[in-house]
C-alpha cells in the first residue's frame, strides 16, 4: 500500500548556517575560487589573442590547456 504525506505534515530540511564553516571548508573554497579565476583569465587571454572571436581553434586550445 502506498502512502503520501500531506504537505502540512512535511517539514523543510534544516539549512546549515553559512557563517559556520570549518577552516578546511573555507580553505577549499578559497582554492577553488582561485583556480576558477585563473581558468577564466586563461580563457579570456586565449580569446583575446585570437582576435576576440571564439573559433574552433581557440576552443581546441582551451580544451588542451585546461
């Protein structure tokens, strides 16, 4: 037999407080943000070097370097 809860009986899952991250989580987030910024800079440099157009060759270079 199947059973469906009434929406009023469901309670939302608790949301973690974003201000209480561990030091390791903060360091990992900082490293990920730094890597993402470096990748965006490299892509923008490749596109700028190619004349500002995103061609097949530029896409291949992006895939090769990143």
